[in-house]
C-alpha cells in the first residue's frame, strides 16, 4: 500500500511544493546556459586528433554583449571579453539571469576566467556561480592532465582527467571549423567536461545548411540542443535552444537598458514552474493509477517502464502511471534477478555516499536489516521524520543535508539516495511533475532496485510513490537540464485516476 504520513509535516509539504522549484529550474537553466556558452570556451577531454586553431589577428580582441530571451522575454545577458595577457591570453565571461519568483527578484550569475598560453592552450580556469546557487569550479592543466575541483556549500570534490585538449575561446570553435572547410552535413564529435558535475559528456556540432549569408550549426550537449547562425567572420549572431531560449548580439547600451528595467519588471517564471489542469484530485497521494494526455512535449523524451509508466498511445500522447505491485516486491535479492550497473551504488558529485558520516548514519538506520526493500523503507522513514520541510534554494549535497537536516524535495532525495547507496542498495533519481492542489509542480524523488525498480518519495513519507506524477527524466541532477525542454511548454490533461 502507499503510506502517506499525516500531521504538521504534511501541511508543510503542501506549502513548500509550490515554492521548492528553485533547484529544478536552476538546474535546467544552468544546463541551458552551459549549452549557450559552449562557444565561450569548452574544455575538451580526449577529443581525438588535434585540429589546428586558425586565428585572425583582427579577432584577438573581443568585447561582445549578448542578450538572452526566453519565449521572447528578456531574462539576462552574456558579456564576453578576450584579449592578450602577460602570459598569453585571457578569456572572461559574465552571465546573468534575472527573474521574479514569489514576488522576489532572483539572480543567477556565472563568472568565468580562463587563462591560456600563447597557443591558446588552457593553463587554468575558474567558474563561480552566485546568487540563487553558490558554487565554485576551478581547474589547472599540467601538460595533458587536467585537475578540477568543485566546491558547493563548504564541500569540495576533486577530479583528475588524464587527457585534456585545448580550451577554445569565444567563437573559436567556429573559426577552427571554418578553417577545416566544413560544408553542410559535416559533423564533429567531442568529449566535453561539464563544469557543474565534473563529468565528461558527449558533444556534437553539425553543419545543417545555410540561411541567407549565415552558416547554420547545430550543437548537442548535456541532453540539450541549440541552433546557431554564424556570420562570414565565424561569429555567432543568434543562437536558439529547443527549450525556447534565444541569445542574440546586442549593444552594451541596449543590454544595460534592459538590465535596469528588469530591476522592477523581471519576468515572473511561475508559469514555467507549474502545469495547471482542469480536473481536481481530492487525495492525490492515494492515487494508484493515473491516465494522462501529454501535449506540447516530445513523447520520445518521456521514459517508459514496464512496471510503472508507459504509453497507451504514443501518437496521441496518452500515458498511464501505476504504482508498483506491492505483492511482488517482498523478498531479498534473487540470483536470477538482473543486477543494475555499478554506478547506481557509486558516489557522485552531489551524492557523496562514500563520506564517513553518510556511511555511519546508514549503518545506524538500517541496523541488521538484510532485506533491501525493508532497509530502503527504514531509510525513507528516517529521512522523512528527520528533515525539516522548508524551501532550500541551494545545491543539495548529501553531506550538507545530513548536517543541516532541512530542505525540500531535492534535499530529501539526495540524502535518501546517498544513504541507500551507502547501505548497498542501488538507488537513482527521478524528476518530473507531481500533482498538488489543481496543478502539476516540478519535483524529484528516488527509486531503488530491490530485484526490480521501486519508486519511493521520502518528501511525502511514501514507501511507494503515488501515481499522481509524471516522470520526465531519470538520472542524477546533471540530467535535470533536460527539464528545460518541458518548462512552459508541456500540457497535461487528466483522463482518469483511481
């Protein structure tokens, strides 16, 4: 059965669910920003054969201003400066996103500095996120080895990459490509360091054609895609993402004017943070089956499972969500059961399950319990009872959550997964939308592997997560950037529930 805890915590959950969208939105926006900034300088790891960098001496000094729009609404800017330094070259970029949420102005600022030698090879870099998120990522190159460190809320994680090719400066990629004589249909593939996760991800750039006098380039990175128009100098004059973001060249005067106006007229993004529906569900946490019609979003992007979420008619977007059959969940692991990949037990950047404090707490909670499902339920119950329910617009590093013992769905989920992995229970993250008070709100929750995948929700105190939700993304916080594709676009019609 689905267990829903009652009391003051349940009331608090109802309140915070409407405001605990910061990290999901910011994760999605950071992903979009990284995609839009891929011409600012990407760190390539094991990219393959070296390609010559062809610089025009007239392009060495760059001071460009670009505005960022979301659905034709101004939300921020990117200012890029590049030029010679005492030891070679320096690339500096400042990006700002300003928006209104719950009658407050919020900002996300990304400041990056990259030092390069005379051949534009990376020497060191620093990226600082401030405002809604506080994080610093630094890196230093020693020959072909790149050492990077990420600091979130006092927690620092380091990682070393044995091969790191050159960092390419603003528009540098396109100058390289122009130098190789690219034509429509050509594709280049790279392995790129995502600075927010310190993970290496695939990136591709494809020449898709020409539009007027501009080369059309398509970039895919971190699950997102963008389309760029490039002028005859190899400079991007306009870039668009599938999530409705547009970045376009503007004068410093125009950017400054829009920035000043946004101090009182920043875009309210609440419309991006929820999906209203016409049908009201009186007891959503008790729903065992939900049939939906999805519009405005590519069904191919929605994960399907045999046990929980599947399309009845993908062409018309009709999907059914059902809770797992509890009668089939009992019992320990069986030798014949398929074992999940090892990374579902491994620590990650924000899920630091190898930390001694996390390991100790997992042992205290689980005790001598050997059944993985019962152990996972012990962990879920402890997380639900221990964490104070409050919106926490910060990066949910598990050890930080364990210390502060408060947070929203992000903190509940990250701590649960860390404790589960520390207890030897494979665990992963799901992100999407959950129904509450006449609308679907962005939400994250965990799933565990106990012979089959079981969705749980420690934010609501549920041993088995209810069916009044839609999973959009499976995977860690890095995957949540794909939610940017749904925000403000996805539509949901409730067909039936029970």
